[in-house]
C-alpha cells in the first residue's frame, strides 16, 4: 500500500501529455498533536513546463486537535490551496521537496506532497471556538462549561 498514491508523471514531463488531473484520497499521519481522522481529498492539476512540474489544486481534510486555551477538542476542516512547482529534471536536485523525494523516478508521491502541504498549513493555536474562554488560571475550571466563582478577578 505504500506506493498506492504515486502518479507516473514521466510522460507528462517528457511532453507526451498536455496535462494530468489527479483525484485521490490519501491518509495523513498525525502531526504535532493534530490528528487527521479521515483521508484527505486531493485534487491536483499537473502541467509540465520544460523540466518544471506545475501543480495546482486543492486539498481538503478534516482535523482534530486540542484547543490551545481549554484543551477541549477542536474539530474542523482544512482547505489548502495548492500552487507548487517541482523540479522534474534528473539533473536538478534543489527545491523544497528534494529531501522527501516527492518526485522520484518520474513518479509523484501524492500522499507525501499532500502531507507536506497540510503540515505547513496547520494553523497555530487552534481553538475549539473563536471566543473560547479557556481554563481559569486560578481554579482550573473550564469557563466554557461553567462560570467559576473567581470569574472577573484577574489578579490576587
Ligand atoms: Zn477551547
Ligand atoms: Zn476560577
């Protein structure tokens, strides 16, 4: 199953095809406390321009995490816009994806590409809701579910 999400783009890069559309669902591994309970829906449109592979499209994936304020569960969906260029030439070794080999031997690893783009787009400080009241620093009560008695007092 490890290579199930690899797309052969060698014909595209060689100029034999005008373009390639990829629709795939790829599982995404947890990342820094963020879990992805469902596979990401990946839609990519690939175009070759010389030795450059242009990748445009969208990635949609639900995620769950801990609220940065109250430690409750955050459940939302991420929508990532894809607009990337990957060097496809054999002689070119630089580029942001070089280390992870998103593109090797004419094959694009859609799962790896999606994971990297999702990870880099995860918002910092996810909140269960915009106006999360957080945990009371004095008594530890979750202020979303209950107003504690020290509510309103900010210093001792
Ligand atoms: Zn919260
Ligand atoms: Zn309190």
